């Protein structure tokens, strides 16, 4: 909330204090809370007016922490078991781990792509695409802008076509999601020298 009213530094300090407080505790409740805090930190960092290299490095660090937590949880599930209502049953545990790994790889790919490190971005894109979550529509939709950053416009536009079809089915194209689709289509057209199409 602090970040939303322009007090990003204060908001980040609060998030960091929560992460520090939860660190090193093998309990699912604390693990889950840490993951949520790290994702919130990434969202705040994305809005920060600082150099892309610094911001990207900090986002990358959050993603690494998420991957480390998922690896530890995967290796020591019994030690994390605390009976909290948010803890997934054993048969759903792999899906929980897969989802947050995919999110971490997406953060890493985006940070690298925005920094202009396309080879590194594609490395994390490849890891993302190997997750089960990457096969879902929600994941494809979230990743579409990163394909654009990498210049892979055909992949981005194919996802946006699917998005638009769903929005039209719902009868709603007056929203932020559709605005993103239009922005990305304009970006792709401009990159290909189709200036009139981009302006339209």
C-alpha cells in the first residue's frame, strides 16, 4: 500500500523487514508468506525510478530466493509440514513448486531482457517453458510482453490474438488488458517499419 501512494522506499523497507523476520524457518506458513513478500517486492521494484541494471539485479535476487526456497521445500517437505490451511496436500505440492519456479524464471527472463541481455533472457525463458505452468493460458498471457522485448513478435502476437478472442467472447475490450495488447501490437508494427499500422 505504501508503494501505491508513492512511498516506495518505505514500502520496500517494510517488505524487507518481513522477509528478514521469516528467513530460515522451515514451516510452510513462513515459506508461503516469504514467497508472497518476494513477489510484492518484485512488483514494487518494477515501478522504481532507478537504473535498469540496479533494478534488474534486485529483481533477480528476489527470483533467486524464490528458487532456493522451492528447492529446499522440495527436498525437505516433511520439515515444512505445519498443518496451516494454505499448505497443499502431498499430491498438489509439485504444482505449487512448479508455479513459483515458473514465476521466478519469468522475473529473471524479464529482468535480463530489459537489460538487453537477450541470450541470458532466453536461457530463463527456456527454463520457464519447461514448467507445467507455462502451458497455461495465464502464463502465456503474462509472458507475452517478454517475447516482445526479445523481438519474438510472432509468439507475442499469437498470444495476444488468443487474449483478444477471449475478451471479445466476454464482451469486454475496454480494459487495461486490451490496452496492453494494443500497445504491444503497435510496438511490433513499429519494429517492422509499419508506421501507419503502429499509429492506427
